[in-house]
């Protein structure tokens, strides 16, 4: 018998994590028009940053803070040294893909192929509606939404946020009214790094950290962005919960072996029948 309460609760937790994973990818695509395949590598960097910082005795919360900084710095360096100097979207794809592969091979050489356990944010478990939940998983939901709400507040209630909206609408028009679009694009990449780094930590506490851990989150990000509509953060939020539900339902009611297949199938179906997704290409608000 299908556990409806368990599926609903796990969908909320998993969907929030998937949303955090996808939003950084969506933000860069929506504002800069660039597909950052190094997003998966940044997730790996975030997870291992938290693992390393925790191993030094500072705890996973300091590790989370360090991961957001490391993710942002990596994106700033990547954009400033490589992406900024090419205008061809295909070249951006190639550059970020190669950057991701360099990250993977570097971590494989440094820490090996065995997964590393990122400490839980909070030990223990509780029961809600007869369903048992780890405190760590409940914190994944809460922390994910803190980042998401913070982004919405920043975009809608700050001057830099309004500049991001203007740049996403029309880059040339934004430049004509005095907005430094290059600086805004760099800011968007930095914000995406914050989200990817933090998502890596939460994903690492949920599963584990490994050199190739970025593959599944990047696949999910692609599926969510395509389903929600390229460039739409609102669409990505909805799509994240749709995919989260399908993932939980598939593994719970059908077979755990099908985990991950729903995202791939959705990409194919959406591209065939509704390539604009839920919202199509719109502003990042």
C-alpha cells in the first residue's frame, strides 16, 4: 500500500533540495543566457568544502558557510578568466563542461573514488503523522527555503536585484540606462555559485560526497529548467516539486531501481510536446 503521507512529506523535502540545486543554473541562463555545465562541479566543491571544514573540527554549519563562499569565488574566477572572454554560447558550454571535468578528475586524484560522509546538520529523528523523519532532512527543507526566500527578497527589494531584472529583460536596454551589465552578470554568476555550493552541502548530508556527485544534480537541474521554462525561477520551483514527487512516488511505489529515470524521461517528453515548459522564458522573478 502506498504511503500517501510519507510520499507527500518526502516530496516537500526532496523538492526543496532540487529547487536549490536548479535555481543557480536557472539564474545564469535567465539573465546571462549562458548554460553553466560547471554547475555540477560547483556542487561537488561545496560538498567537499563542508566535508573538509567539518573534518578540521569546525562543524558542518561553518562548512556550509565556507561552501557558499567557495562556490561564489569559483564562479567569479570561472566567469572572469574564461566565460567573460567568449560570446558564443556553444563555447561557453564547452568551457564549462571542461571545467566540470577538471574538477571531477581533481577530486578523484585528491580524495579517491570512495564516497565521503558529510556530517548531518542535526542528529536524531522525529515522527510526524506517523512517519519518521531525520532532523537533518527537515533542516534541508528549512535551509533550502531560507536561501530561496533570501534570493526573492534580494531580487525584488534591492537596487542590484532590480538591475538583475532589467538585465534579464534586455541587456542592451539596461546598459543604455546606466546599468553596468558586465558587473551584474558577474553578480549573477556569484549568486549561482552560492546556491550551488550550499546545495552541495545539503546534498552531501542527504546522500554523500563523491568526486562524480555533480552528475545527478546537473541532470536534475536540466530537467527542472526545461520543465519549468528556461530562465524562470518560479517555474523551476514548481518543476522541482513535480520532479521530487515523481522521484519519491517512483522509488516508493514502483522500484528504487528507477531512481533518476523520471528526470530523463521528463526532459524527452517536455522537449517533444511543450518545449517552452510551464512558464517559458521569462524574468528571474
